[in-house]
C-alpha cells in the first residue's frame, strides 16, 4: 500500500520513471515508484498518480496495463508518453503508430489548461515516441479536449479538467523540455501532497548503509569515476576504514595516467585502504576476437568479478563455514547509479538498452542473495555530485567527467566485417550535399527501447564550422530514416569517401591509440576553459577509415544533468580544429568525426 499523501509513479518500464520521482522529491514532497499493475485499493491514499512512459505499444498483447479503476479514484492523474496513450485507450480513444516518429527536441503549441499555468503557448519539448493518440476518448468517458499539438502529433496533450486527468505525449520530467518542471510542479500542486524532506543526503544514505551492512565488512570495486569514488568515500565515512577494503583493477582500458591520478586523489584524503591490481593482460586476453558489444560488456563484467573473487581468496575474505552453512562476512560494494539499472532492464517493464558491467549475471545472483551493497543505486549523477560535495570530496574529483565502468572497452568499437543497411529511404529528407553511411552500428535508445543501427556522416566545405542545418539534421535524420540512430559531421574531409572497415577487436595497441586521442581532447578542452561547461566528452575509436587498416576517431561532447537525456554540444570551431589537427598526427588515424546526436535517439556512449 502506498504512503498516505504521496505522489505515486506507476512504472510502465520507461527510461525516466525514477527521474519523475526524483523531481517530485526535489519539490519537497514524498514520492514512490510502484509497478504499473498495482491494485487500485493500494492507491486510494495517494495524493496523485503519474503514469510513466514505456518501450511497448499499449495496443500490443502483453503490454503493461494499470488498473482501469484508477481513473475513478477522484485524484489527479497525469500520463506521460506511454501513460498518455494508456489513458486514451482505456477511456475509449484511439492509439496508432504515428506517421512520423518523434525523438528529441520538438516545437509544440499549448492550449489553455490549469496544467500550463505560467507556461508560454509556444515552447520546445522532449519527445521519444513512435505511437500517438489519434482520437480523443468519446464524451461518455469524460470531457477530454486537446491541450497540446506538434507539427507531427495533433493530440500531443489532452485533459479532462473537471476530473483532473491529463495526458502528455512529451516528457516534462527531463531537463530538455522547456518549462517542463513548471508543468510538473503545476500538477503536483493540484495534488496537495504531504510535505517531505531529507535533512542531508549523507545522513539519509548513511542510515541505509548501516542497515544493509549490519555487522559485515564491504569490499568495494573502485573504477576512479565519480560514482565509485563517492560510494567508496561514503562507505569509509559511515562504516570506518577498518570495515572497508577498496580494489582498483587496472584493466588496461583506463585513461592516460588514470591509475596514478586516482591513487594520488585518495591519498590526499587519507584513504589508504585501496588495493591496486594490474590485470590488463587478462582483460586483453579475454577480449581477443570479441566483436559484439553486449558480449564485450559481459566479458568485462565477469572478468572484474573473477578478479574480485580471486583477490577475496588471496586476502582471506571468503565466507567462513559454520556447522550449518557458510556465513558471508563481506559484502560487495559497487558505485551503481540508477541509469545503470534502468538501462539494463532492471525494472519489470524496462527495455534492455545495454548490459552494464555491474549488472552481469553473476552480480545479479549476488544481489538476489543479499551479498551486494549499492549506496547510490537510487541516485542520478547530479545527486551523486551533491552528495560528494557534502562529504567534503575535492571539487576536481566530484566534477570529473563521468567515465564508464568498462572504461575504453565501450569506446573501442570492434568489427569482423562491414555492415550496411539494406535500404535507405531518403524520400522525405531530400538530403543535400555529400554524405557517407558508416559500415558499423552503435547502440541507441528510441521510444524507451534499444536500437542497434548505423551512423550517417555529412561532409561540407568548412568541416569544423558546425551549422544550424547540421544540428537540425541530427534530429531530422533519426526521426525520419529508421536505418540511422546517429548523425556525424566529418571534421577532416570536405568531400565524402567510401568508408573502409578495418576488422579488429580490442588490443593494447588500439587502447593505447585511443588513450592518446582522449588525452589530446582533455588537454584542449581544459586549455579552452570548457571542461566544466561540458558534462561528458566520450572519445570513440572506430574500425573505419579511408583505407583498409585505417581507423577513425569520433568526438562526442554532450551536456546533461542526470544521464537519462543529453544534448550534443556545439564546440567552437577553433577548438575543434586544434583537437582534430593534433589527433590526425596520430599514426593510424584516417579521419575525425563529431557526433551531433542527442539522447535519445543515441545513447551517450556508442556501446
């Protein structure tokens, strides 16, 4: 049963379900997430209900369904994306595939509604859908009216103002929807929920750690990134150094001078319970002739755990047998944050976008047995940073750019042979200028679901001068041509070339090449004063060049707050040119590209 006076988020598997709840908490009200199928009797005490998005179609057999009786509770209800479509269908309206799939920023016109108080009639919102509401529910089901429309989606918003039931096709919970939080706040105010506050992040999470850990010790896997660093520091402060042992595994996939920087940073904080182990040869050996991105993630994750278990034995940390059964005296600690969980399909209806190294099968089994502690698992990146500051971590450590746990392993793309889409429909685009389709695929997220598609690269006479048309194409192409989920600009060539695939997997030589390119980008970014203006800057190595054996670099600067959505950053031309010129001097690099794709439709990382 839900807590009295709470805002309940019913989770249909949307990528942003926890983000909705997080936003409500920051307004100062209690929120909790429950399964979509929660019985109506368990929702009667709620102040309001928000229906999340989801990766499926409401008209499909087996798609997640809420209890239809919730529409009769007499409390405010707001459906977002899938939730909007579910309300329409349950109330007698019509939901069908849209003629145009909308992903990313979309201009919208808003009508009169109490939901849009203090919101201008024209603004830009964040869309991520393939289906749409074609017909409003008929009068016998309520007095629904259209309150929002885009050029491609007539019923982008609907409302029964009398019953306070609303549906919006767009995502108001993400930072990229202008005035989205105002709309969400207007809905929450209608609900009149019970106030709620947390005195401090550290105190709140600290109590959770003490409860979960009990009298056990924690063996913490540290990657050197923000999340694991904050989690490690938090465990040390809450449980004490004598109950925590850190392990930093050098996988050979770290950034240049990463190991030394991490060791020095913790040393200055007086944290000396961090063991560093060089396992690079093992990782490269296990990744030999591995090309599939999911298989790579599984191998990296499993190798992490194999090393952890081996070191457990070496340090005599294994559970000790009693007369009945082994008793675990240690827990495995991880810096998992919520996007890691949701993108791996960690909630009931969520689509699996990609497997994170901290969610491989062996970890899932340990979680089921209660052998894993993840103090940040309900947090987003911006909340982790706030917690880090509250813990007294140095500014440069807290505000480091996010770095994936598998490291450069997910930034080194691998290929055995060339792949190209069977057919490209350019009818609606009327593409001008030259372009090339890269013969390799990457992971994306569209309509809350995983895609694995190609990137298209455009060429023009001034390669490092990014135009408004370039930015428009980055949204237009993935929305209109199913073959693509990424749009690139070639920074090194004015005219298109036929991309050649260079078969290859992860090797030390490829890792070293990417390490150098990544270091160049970091240096130029800092020299230009852009480091803290850019949220994350993945640098990707592609097995694609102008010739057999050649490779390419992709620059992926993005801005975000929570990793659930992201905008591509338009870098100054002079900065792009400096980065590009230096990278092109690296032996083996044929071309440099700039990724202009937002999330959605492209994930932040390419794999």
